[in-house]
C-alpha cells in the first residue's frame, strides 16, 4: 500500500540543500541576457520608440519590439492584451497595440552580452508617449467616463446573474435583516522565486522555454499563437518551481523570451537567452488577487432560517481580463455561502481599470465570496442570538441540496460533517503560548487585552468549471520480464511546492500494485508528457489520480498481451459542466467540491490595535489523504497566506500605480506573526468520482480564514470590520469609532 503514508517529498533534500535547479540558476559563458522593459505608464498611447540608442550601448545584441510578434495578442480566456505595446506592430491582433493600459505593459526586450549591458540598453530606449486619462479604481471605472477598452463599450465588461425563487417573498418572510458593504484588497503572491526563464533552440530546432509555470501545454499554446507557429515547434519545460499560487498561470516571460530566440535565430545566433526579474519587477509585473466591493443584504426568520439574500459584487479586473471572468464566476457562486437560501438575487461584474490586473490566486474568487457570506452569517447569528455554529447547522447544504444555480450539488456533500468536526476539535483544550503583543521588547498591558473566538466555513469547486473542456493525460510504462520491475510515469502536472509529484508517484505505485521505490517519473515537458491541465483549482490530485488509474489499466492490458515494455496512455475526462445561464444563473457548473471549516481564537490589544491569532482549528475534507503530511503542509501554508491577506498585507495602489513594490514595504507574515497553534483536522468522506475517493483541498484552508478572524475580533471587542487587511492602524481606528479603544 502506497496511499495514506506520509513519505518524505521527493524534492525535499534538493530544496533544503540548494541542489534544486530553478529557471534562474542556469549560468555559463554562452548565455545572453535579457531585460524586459515595462511601459511605466498606466494609460498612454505610444507615439514613437527609437531603438537605435539601445543598440549604441556596448554589448547590446538585439531589441525585440511589437513588430516581431506576428499575432500581437495574448489572453487565457479572451485576447484583450498586446504581447508588446508598440507602434511598429504589423501583426494581427484584436486589441490596439499602441496603448499601454497598465504600468507593467511590456514594450521591448533588450538582449545583451551581460545583464548590465541589457539594463543600460533598456534605459537608453527613446520612447515618446501621449498620456491618457487614468481610470484608477472601481469608483472611477463605474462612471464609464473613460473607457480602458473603448471597443468593449463599457468598463463593466462581464456580468453574471443568479435569479432563484422570489426575493420579494423572501423579504416578506424575514424577521431579521443584516446588510453590509465589504471592501476586499489586492494580494501579492510573493512566491519565493521571482519570474525567470532561459530560452533556446533545442536539438530538434524547437524554440524551448524553461520557466516556472502552472500549465506547460497552455504556455506552449500561447507562445505558438503569438508567434504564429505550429505548437510542435514550441517546447516548454518546468525545472524546480519556487511557488505559484495562481501567479504563474498567466504569461510573464514565456512569449517574449521565445520571440527573442526566434529573432536571434533568424540572424544565425543560436545562443540561449536568460532573464531574471528582480522582486520589484515581479511585484509590479504580474497580476494580483482581485480587489473588490460587495454589498450584501440577507434576511432570516426568528427561528434562524435564512430565507433571502441579495448581493451586488464588483471585481477590479485591472487593465486586462486575465482570468477575471472565471474568478468572478467563483465569487458569484460562493457569495451566498454553502447554505440553502430559497430566494436569491446576485449580480456580479468584472470591471476594467488601469490598475494591476486581477487574476488567479489561491481560492480563485472564493475567498472574496466567503468573506461576504460568512460575515453576513455571523452578523445574523448575533442579531438572532443564536450560536454561529448552530445557525450554520440549520442552513448548511446537505446531500441532495439544490444550490444557487438551481441544480443539486454533486454527490458527496460533506459540509455538515466538516462543520461538526471543526466545532468539536475547537472545544478540546490545548496549551497555547501567551501572545506577545505588540512585540517582545514591549510586552502588552494585560488589562488592554481582549480575547475572542470566531467561526467560518466555505466550499469551493474542484477542477475547472463553467463548461470548460476539462481533461488530464498520463502515460505509464511497465518494464520487466515476468514481473513489473520498473514503472515510469510521464506526467506534465506542475509541482509548484505542494508535493504533487510525490503524490503522483504514490498513486502510480498503488494503481500498478508495486512498491513505491519502483516508480520513477518524467515531469512537465511538452516534448514527452501529455497535457495535464493546470496546477490550479485544487484539481491536480483529483485529475491526475484518475488519469494515472486509467493509464495503469491500459498498461496492464498490454502487459497481459505480452508487450515489453507495456505502455498505457489515458486521458481522463470528468463529468461535463455548464456555464451560468446568462439570465438566471442556472447551470450544472461544477463536477466536484471541497469543504472546509475553521475556528480561530485571537487576542486583541485595544490600546494598539494589534491582533494576535492564538489558535486555528481547520477541518477540511480531503476525501482520501494520499499523503497526510502533505495535507497538513497545505493547511499550514494556506493559513499563513490567509493570515497575511486578513491582517498584514496591504498593497498600496495610487493612481493605478503600485507604490510599495518591495517586501520591506509589503508585509507578508514572518515567523513571529503567524498563528501560535494550528491544528489540521483531516476529514475523509470519499468523493464518488475522485481517485480512491480523493478530492482536492489545497485552496480550501485559505478561504474561510479572514471572516473567522473578523468574527473572533468582534467576539473580543464587540466591533465588526468590513474591510481587510486588519492592520493595527485600521483596527485601532475602528475601535476608537466604536468607543472601545483605550
């Protein structure tokens, strides 16, 4: 048996010792070095760009501009972004290529003999701009006075609806009504490894890009589309990946580095090109978690039955769509929580601005939705005088429940069991270190400390949704004579730090029935691995496991037929999904879900506004724990990341420009900031279509954390907060307004 065992991750030793090779680690005398030039203009039209001054810099070899991109457009779900902004674009594109709509729009790639020469060449570029009015935020965008994309006709370019039951009848039946307007912030991914890539022509003359990403085959498709080449002419490989969290789902260096190699090759130069972004370039140059504004109004009976909810939600897409339409779909689905609400109206919009684009980030819209839903539920509990956990038990979805999209949830709903597991574990006493607020050299005044507990729960889809053609491929080779002596798994799934490759090997060993040490693997290379889909949406264990099971079955058939080696290939396709009906929101939008609940205990210093999280209990249904230690690692990692979202991380965006693009200014939690005690409660209710019952869980522990913290602060102080992050200044201001601060 290889499942349910906490074996050490395959890459643990290499990462701890520094032996792991990341995209930026390649060095050598043959390398050329590239600098990607940002526009630095949130909204401006390029009038001219003279590259001759860059070529005058000693060591500069080449400059790539918009004219070198045959199809100068990019987009995962809609082509609304130029690969390079420029006036020399002669290629096909569905978007104007001469307008910078974001300060990090890329305008050129300077290639040189040294990093210093490339940087000097970038500075030397002579660019003339005509500044345009800046749409700085949602409030400015919603007036439509200035359009970020005039061809769209409005800045509100995507709209989802839910119309269920009769809200009018619901309000007539409601005895208690609560409402609030919630403001959600940007969040920076802050992965360990900033963007880096090496690109070259391989032995088969394929343009090869070695980079950290989340979906090799999608990277290849985007490069091939922009360069107007057959996909087989492009190869994408992932070395070690230093974190992703959705931040590597979109393009950063993939297309422009491939374009640089192509242009050099046309001149007979076959040297590899390397580019490594600084932390500042990384923070400015890739998308963020969406900021947003949501107004919610909920009604319930005196008996604690939620009968109606109405919600208006706006997500700031930034300058380009990226995955806003999909992220908005998840917010739209989760903003009413994991509850049976018979009367429901939800309107959600994605809105263009000139700010940093919003895109995929752990939870993919569900953290924003859950923040609203769980705050509303906790405020209802207070208004009704009902325990928050009990109120959830009275309203939570069950097996067979009809969801907000007016179709039953897929089989395997475990939300009630997860709530109970979390609540029971939270009642068990544990020894928690006393809080050191605000810091060790200035001990807190005990008389100013207030303690409280909060509770929240959430659900989220596993896998792609809303009608996307979901799939995952795997290949298994069986080697040996009379018995299987060696198994080789080919899989493109990206290990972005979650231990996926270790789990894949465990599942392959289980599927074939051999000891784990007989399984080896080839990973994440479009030349030799099939399309796995993305390492996102909590999908990879679920999808890869089913693909591995199918590949093992095919290989075993060929083994019995006498093939040596016996090779099995399999593409797993899960049950189909549907998009929202544009008028009612009706649809079978997901094929599987994950469920989570969290209890949080805090200490608040009402004199300084500091919040210390003393204890977190997280119960999450994983269906089947392939590797329990990796599950625990995902719980701890998600909670630390959610802790930053809730309490410390404030991205300052003024005039559509990021003002704090350094980790010294953008405060991700340090070791002294994280919760003092985290308890992972692993619940195993098998998913009917998951491999061995497993369901995805990597995003789930993040989702309910912020509203649980807000509830705990309210329990401690009596004050509600509807905007995060809850930095000390914001907490203190709220306490003072309520007359609580000392």
